[in-house]
C-alpha cells in the first residue's frame, strides 16, 4: 500500500514568502536640536566660534550734584564663550552582489537610515551638551544625584522652584521682549497681543516620557491639565505649567546606579606605585549614552613602575564599557587598555570595550569625567529647562550626503556602493545661567506589567 505524502517530504519545493513592504521602525521624538540658536561660522576662519557678552553697568548709588559730573566713569566688562566645531559622519557600504540578490532595495533603505542616523546624532549630541549645565535642582531638595531615591519623582514644587530661579536670574523667555519693556503691545482692535496663550512668554523644557507621566499624575498638575487645552507651539509638546512648556523626547538620557566593580593589581603596565580608584560605566550600543554608572571602587594598591589593574567587565548584552582611573575617589581620566579602540581619536583608551571579559588597565589616559553615579538600583532622569539664548548650534558646514555608485581607482570593477553623510558643527552653551537641569527618578519602569 502506498505511503501518505506529507509536506515534510517536499520542503525543497516550498517557495518562501517575503513581504514587499518593510516594517516600521520605532519612532524617535526629536526636538532638542531645534531649540538651539542658529550660529554660522564662516569658512576660512578656523573651527572655533567665539561669542561675546557685555556686562551690565552698575546702577548709580546717589544723584549727581548740579554742574558736577561723576568723578570717574564706569568700566566696560565683557565675557566670552567658545565652541569648537567637530566633524561627525558615518557610511554604509553595500556590495554589488548584495544589491543584485536581496529582495528589498538596499541602497534605498540605506539612504533612509542614513537620514535618520544623521538627525538623531545631532539630537544625541545636543543632550550631551545640555548635561554640562551647571545649575541643577534635585527633586525634594536632595543634595546630589547619588542622594536621590526611587520615590523622588518630579513634582510641581521643584518645577516652580526652577522657573522662579530662572526668572530671578533674568533668563530671557521665548516669545519675550528683546530688551526691558514694561509696556504691553496693543493691537488695533484694542486687545492685547500677549494675552493669547500662543503669545505668552515662556521657558521650554525637554522631558523624558516616564517623567512627564509622573508629573501628570501630581494632583495639582492633573487638575490644571484636565481643564486646559493648550495651544501647542512645539513638536511633541505635552503641556504647560507655570510658564514652562514641556516637550517630551524619548532620546533623553538616563543614569542607573550599580554597585562598584573591584580592580585587581598586577604588573603588566606602566602605572607608578600608588593607590588607584577605578570606575566602570556602560554605554548602550544604539545611542552611546553612558547610562549604567557603577560606583567608584575601593582603593587598589599598585606596585610600580610596571603596575596595572585588571577589571572584570559585566556581561550585559547591548552595552559596551569604559573604565576610568584616578588617584582619588573621583576618577577623571579614562584608563589605557589594548582592549579599547584600534582607530580614531580614542585609540588605546579603555572605552567601547565589549563586556564579559577581563581588561587590563595599563596607564592613565585622556582627561574625561564620568557621569555622577546614582544610588545602586535607582535610575535618574534629567529634565532640561531653559530660556532663549541658553545654547546654540554652530554650523561650519551643514549635513552633506554622498552616494558613490560608480567605479574608480579604488573600486575598478564597481563592486561597492557607498552611502555616507557628514556634518561640521558644534553645540555650545551660550549662557549657563539661562538653563538648568532638574533631576528625578520615576515611578514608571521600562517594562510593561
């Protein structure tokens, strides 16, 4: 009797189906780059942009006497801030065989992804620059990032305090006057132009989606927002509170604290005799934020002149690691290690190292300060609040894309297609008094449940 024919007998004759349309990517909320003042650096003038601010004259102490001028005039004083442009860019290389044999058009997909990468790089770099703001308010008046607890979520009191401080410092507002003007402009119809919600002066804030969720749950904010339907001015605007318009972004960084990783002294490097402290940080492989911050280790006694320190890196998928080293409990230099990059500006530095390996720190590398560590198990989120003129985007050369599709001396048989982008620019803080960070934890976690 003949056997039963089953599908397993004919697997070689099955034609697999692949959909014509590619799936959507997760959406990124980009808004930080656009708030920076646009600043142009002319070509042929180097890579450093210098901005100058003249200081106010002190007010006179007493009236002048008739016919008698003050004995001496006031001195003009000024401050300058500088920003140095850097070139950023990346590329995708596709072989002719891949282009010929893959179902979906790889060049078209690479072109789309390069566009996303370039804009997201500018956004990421802007947040890294804003992390240098020196004015910080910690929720519940905690004294430092490390003192924040998991219950210290963003509240209206902290936001009010930040707004009041910026106003007291005279930080210019968006839609505000360029100079001191106590009058309100009156339109021809008799109404005041600034009475419109869209025309009211305000500060702007960039806030993490988890943090805006906490803030919206505060009883006073919940009541206010339930009765308001604001006229939104900006992309991804979530709401307005006390003259601050909050724009949420899922590209805002965060910092999670972990217990220290100990180092072991050895004799495979160039460290001098002394006691050294090491600190490990982990950077996510997508945005390259240093978001896993391990506490500083206990002192490691090293015997020189050929001293070294071995550090066992964690096994965390999706992260690379950096190791900092110093002679105090606040390391401010990257270590040196052969496990680090083999090309680029950070060649030989103890950074961008894969996890689940033991690396040897052979010396002290470039000066670089790691992010402050939160308490172990606590994730801290920054909220950036700023006025007009807080930071700027210096452009020496805007984003340029290149599509190399033809043969040349390096590719005589036209076997490669190269899609690339580059930009020459800098994000610079123009006035740190015009902006501040609020740091808080969140009651919302990164997982559903």
